[in-house]
C-alpha cells in the first residue's frame, strides 16, 4: 500500500449525519452522535468518514440547500462539537471528509436574498443565473430546461417594486438557486470556505454535483428538456459537464496541495461526477484535478458476470490510465439499498442479501478506493412502505410520485433493542426518529450484528482486514481469468484469486451455505487449474 498517497486505496464510510446516531433526544442524528460512533467505525476498519452536510440550512433538501457554508446548524451541534469530532477521529486514525455543495445554495443564503432585493443587471444578481422571461410579457421561462427533481428549472421573482420580474435558474428545486461560476466573486467565496474548513483540520471534501457549476453561456433550449427529470441524472449537456469546470478543480487541487506542503498531510478531493462514459469521467481525475471521482457504473450494472466485467474493464482502462485509481461505490444516500436492489427479482427469498454480500467483497477486492454507505455493512434493506405523510424527499413533494424517492435508504440506523428507536436516540422512552423505523430493523441492529460472526458486519470487517493485510489488494492491477459461464474471476498479484458466482455455477458443499468469505480451493470445475483465497457465492 502506498502510505503517502493514502487516498488511492482508502475505504471511506459515508455518514448520513441525521440518520447515524442522535445524542440529544430530538430524533435527529448529530455531530456528537457521530463522535460517539467512531469506535464502532474503527472496529469495522475504515480509513475515513465522509459527513453529509451539517451546515445551517432550512432543510428543504436535507442540508444540500446551504444557507451558510462556514458554520454548523444548531440541529447538528456547533463548531466546538465539530472540532471535538475531528480531534477524536484523528486520535483513532480516521480521516474526515466534508460534503461541499458548490453548484447551488439555499434560497435563504444571504447572497440570494441580496439578489432578490437588488435590481436586474446588478452585481448581486450576477452571482446567480437571472434572466428575462420569453414572450411579450416575459411570462415564459428563459429556456425549456427541466429540474432534476421535477418541474421547470426556472422560477419567476417578484421585483422590489411589486411587479413580476426576472427568472432564476435552479437545476434541483426552487429553494436551491444555482450559482453563476462565471462570476469571479463566487469562486473567491468558495476559496474562503475551503480554507475555513481546512484550517479546522479536515482531510478533504466530497464535492456535490462536481460536473455542474457552469452552464452554457447562452442558456439555449435543450433538444431533450426533460432528460434530467426523466433520468434523475445530470445528462443535459447544456447544464452539466461544461469545459470550464476543470479549471475550478485545478485551482481547488492547488489549494489542497498548499496545505499538504505545510504539514505533509494529503488532503483529498472526491467528486460526484455523473457523465456518460468512463472516458469523460477520466478527465476529472487527471493528475492536476480531482484526486478521485465516484465511478457509478458498477452501482448501476445488472447482476451479470459479463456486465460487471465490462464496466470494471472500462474503468481500469480509462480511469486508472490517467494515473489515478478507480473509486468504487455500490450505494449512497441517493440510491435504493443494495440488498433490495439486487433482491427485487427474488421476491424476498434472500437472494438480494447473498448478492449484496458478494458485491461488497468483489468491490473490496478491486484495485483502487471504495466507499461504503452507512447501514450497508449491516445488510439493511430499503424501507419501501413509508407512509406518504412522513416522506420528506423533495422529489415526492414536487412530483407526487414515489418513484426513485430517497427516504427509504435514509431511515435512521438501528443500534440495539427490540423496538424503535433501536438505540438511535438517547431521548425519553417513546422518542421518535425523524423517519419511522420498521419493526424488522431489530434483526439488523448493530449489537446483534457484532455478536453474530455470520452477519454482514463481520463479512465487511473481515474483508477490510484482509484488504489491509494482503499487499496484493488495494492499489494495483488485476488480471482476468478464464472460468465457466456465470463466474467472474481475476487475480490480484501472486497467490490471490477473486472468484464471484453470479448465480449459474454449481456450488457443492462445503462452500454452499458457508460464510461468503472462504479460503481454500474453488468448487470443482469453476476455476480450472487454480485455487482461490477469495471465493464469493452470490447465488
């Protein structure tokens, strides 16, 4: 393992703060709860944590609508508690990454309030995308773009004199106006934000919507205006992935390297980059830009050996070819949990759990870095039956549809006990988590998972221990091996083979029914002429 470039093969755990652990009894997780959970994460064996936004916010999109980038929302604590968290994490050898949101802010951000109070053409409005409407009275939006969370991407304002006025752009919700990064003052403000948190000791940033920031300067109509809303992805080529964005990441990289030069501690930039191909993805991780960018193609691949081999090969060719390493993910706070995603065809037969366990070990065996979303190590399924009146996702509020809403993967974690709140909140008996936990969460509580050596938690922990102990794993290369159909196999250096059964290979005893992490020979005929130290059964 390259100890200097720690990030190249690091395993980072995503902490969705409001759902991790509540220390105050209000039913919402907080920074003190994260600090209390650090020993659990140390025992699991991760290298660092990524904290979801905890900044002051009206919470229209659970903190991704930021009203103040350089403070802590009282719901989550304060700056003193944040400092205690960083100190405690460093003492345990756990690095801390913050979620930064540079594409948009809250409509309650002071600069946006200034823009609403100012006149068209003012410097205050230049910080955002304000434009006149179309039609004789300006009653139509400036272009035909749709927001990713549903509805038009433009909202008309009432001018200070009371008349209907200009429109402003928001690629997510009206409460999240997009910054105009062609205005130098915006870049300077984010410089101040980066330095504020770097001076407080953070180890880097996860960058939300990293392919965003710049829009086509003429804001023309899109040939497919509903593409973003239909796919809920950044696919409008006029609103995302503009070439100027790469200059921002070069500058942010230089800021991080400035801090590294001071004390020798490398700071990390990892981007949420949604682009059509691995080749375009690779442009974001060139040596002078982002250190990492999440590779989502593995997350979206169907459970099929050929499909997995294709996306892994493309990533290794295009992304690792830049000199960076691939950053693998199977889940995050925006996706259906892995057990449910893989288990849908099985109708609850347990196939989803087997596939999720196999996919986790496959990911940990791949060259590069890996990110784990909280609760995945417990094998938590998606909560699919939340009643409408508790849903908080702005996608549901704007569309009225439950399709692809994200509340189900954000239900607070179960820690102990047989009934809600399962140790999540320290409040009085009967305290309610901000989203209701189903009764079956008792089966997945961490105190049970730690006591059961057959649990998904132990599978993750054992996989992380092997990854740390075996020099063949982590950073490096892989070599594909020939196998029977339905099995994916590759070698990592000398003496280590990862073989994954995608459901068609016969699995004789004693492999069938044993823990998915197994040492010894593969079942006969699966991998001719070889033995495997890492045999994974996803059938």
